[in-house]
């Protein structure tokens, strides 16, 4: 039985009043864009940029440059995309009329789902709390945002920001931990948008099922990179090193393990290690002093990652030096693990840190078997110049998104659907897909002229024969 929480109950009830939801539903596109632009104005204010950067530095050790590139810039691009396209997205979509429905018009009307809950993650705690909010407002919903309590400084900032911009009946932030989230999940929302782990995603889905509430689950999983002998090993190693160490590897679409052609395994491993130093420690001050490499979010996740390394080492893996790891600073350097097998914990769960297992293969069918033996990944990366190999891998695997000869850029394309499959996620986001996420696609049909009385009983034999002919066509 849920524990009473009057503050959450009051906020939920105030937003959930019919008149409030109806007012937001009837709000003009122009007014919705004004609300969204308030977010842009706040983010662009120099003093607020400093607040955002400071909060993310405290939580994740992010540099000013990384905050700009991975947290602020994507939000401003989203706002630009939404404000440019919202009028078009919101228009009724008229459909062609089949011969059997002559005299009728059919259309799709996009209306808000109503009252939505957004539960944000800790790895990109600012961007991934505000980005779905922008689309929820665009669709005309009342919104409660629950930022991650693990990124406490950013959670506090998000609350301060939203309280300054919006009245509570439109958008409210609820801070807190598991207790508050659990209480929110007892409420009868019309849609829940969650970003986080598959395990918590199952909890969200179970709770939403009690109210038949729709969900969008942006999850994760073990996203593989396939590297064959035809690719440029040095350039590929650099791309993977960047993708793996961004946000200290705490990214849902980060490469989780590498399947590399055996004949280039040694060369690739050497180039990967060189790329790490070139990207993160160009002045040889020690990677633990790098301004471009952050920290693990908390000691719980630090301990989890160290346990993965210890388990792999105990089971015969070769683990590169991680003596610089420091629990007090929540610091783990980039680590390469070779001689890996599927009995190691490192191959049984999403790593979500700067550790990369490298697994050699001789035959492309080994790659297919390895990938398909695990839950469908959020992302799959193919590094090859061979078209036959690329097509074979795409056609014989399934993933939320796939990139060829590039990594992680797919999430930035506003017109490309982003999301997982089954264990890695449910529903698609980005651009119009996110707008539809927060909208009810309401089918409308109107009689303009004519009648369908000819299908009423008693049935006319001639008409019945004619319908059979039309159906066959």
C-alpha cells in the first residue's frame, strides 16, 4: 500500500482538474511555442549557463565544453526544431477515401494525451529531463517532471528553473528518491515517459499497466561495435574511444563491447589505447588529471564497475591497468578487457562506464550468434567498408538504431526515430516521433454526402454482388 504524500497528491490533483487539462488542450500553437521559448531564454542566460555547468560538474565531473555539447546545445536544437515544425505537426492529417466509403472524409486529429509524468535519468540529468518536457508542452499536456535524485545538484537546478518559468498547474518538478517515484507511479497519468535502465523500466511498465497508461521507455543494453579488417583501424579506434569515454562511458548508446576481426585485434587494441591518451591526456599530465574526462556518478556505481573488473580478472580475462581508480574521487580510468567470455558478468549486464571488452571473431556468423544471444540492443555499430558484410549484419540482427562507420550521432538527427526494441526500449523519440509520443492520434470520420443504407438489412442481392467484386479488387 502506497504511503500518503500530500505534497505530491496536491500537485497531481491541481494539474489533473478537467478545466486545467482542457485549457492546455485548447492552448494555441503560438502560446505553446511561447512557453517553449521561455526554456530557451532561461538556458541562454549567461548566469544560468554557469548554474547548469556547475551542477553537472558537481554531479558528473563534466567540463564546460562537454556540458555545452551534450546537455545545452541539444536542447537548443530541439527547441529550434519544435518551434519550426509544431504548426505542421499539429495540423489535422487528411486521408484518402476508399471507394467503399464514398461520401465520407477521414482524418487524424492530434490532441494531447492529457496528464503526463516524465522520469529523468542521472547520466544526462539536465538534457534528458528537459528534452521530453519540450515535446510534452508542444503537444499541450500538463506535466510532472521527476529528475533523478542521484544527480542531486542538477535535480535541484531543474526544480529551480521550472519553478521560475512555469505555473505549477502547467509544469511541476517533484524531487526525491524511490519513495516519491513510487508514490507518483500510483497516480493515474495518461502517459509516462521514462529514461533509465531496463530493470526499472519493467517497474514503470508494471505500474502503468494498472491504469492502462501508455508509456515510452528509453532504456539501454549491450550495444555492440563490429570492426572488420576493411575499416581504417586508426580512425575507427579514435571514433570508438570518443564514444566510449564521453560522459565517462555513462551513455545509453555508448559502445558496450567490441567484436573485432581476429587478424586486426592486436592493431585495433593498440590504436584504441593510443586514441584514449590522445583524446583525454594530450599533455601527458595523467588521465586522472584530465579536464576532458569526468567521474562515475556515485560510489555505488563505482563499486559495481570495480566488481565487474574483478570478476573478469578472476575468470581469466586480461584487464588493463586501472591502478589509478580512486573510490573517494569516483574515478575509473578507461579500461580494456580482452580474453573475454560470456560467463563473465561484464558480458551479462550493461557496463555503463569506461570499460570496453574486446572480443575477436574469425567468421561473421560468430558475430551474429553473439549479438542474437543477448537482448536486442539500443544501438548497433558497424565499422566496415564491405557492403556485403554491412547488409548481412543489418539483415540478420535487430536493434533500436544502427550506424555504419560512425557512432552515437543518430540521436542528434531530429527526423530519425530514436529508441530501443523490447529490453532496450519501447516507443520512439526525436522530432515528430516525440510529438506523437505525447499526443493521442484521434481518428475522425465525417459524412459529407450520400448514405451507406445499402449495407443495412434486408440485403440487396445486386449490391451484395457489387461489394464482393469491389472487395476482390
